[in-house]
């Protein structure tokens, strides 16, 4: 599995550590890190939390899930 770089960029844009990001999403740092690093896939519940916490429009969620960082690097 490939690293989800869009999660890394999203986290960095908000100035969060992996531990802080995991806390916002209600999960352990290890579990979050495994998803960001591509060791496991986030399930629908995980992606729903990401969308809600960061107020991501539904039309952009597919890009995030697929690791499309271009959406998240726009200024």
C-alpha cells in the first residue's frame, strides 16, 4: 500500500503532529500513523471523521481518500 500524502499535507497545513491529529480523530497515534503511512487503509468511519473535523466538502473527499495532494497544496 502507498503512503497517503494528502493526509500528511492536511495535517501539516493545520500544524498538527501525528499525535494531535490522532487525538482530533479519536484514535491512537499508532493507528493514525499506520493509515497515513499506508500500512492500513482507513475505513469509512475514519474518513467520515476526517471530513467532519476538517470541514472538507464531499466533492473533495474522494481526492483525499485517494491521496491526491494537489487539492490540499493550493494556497
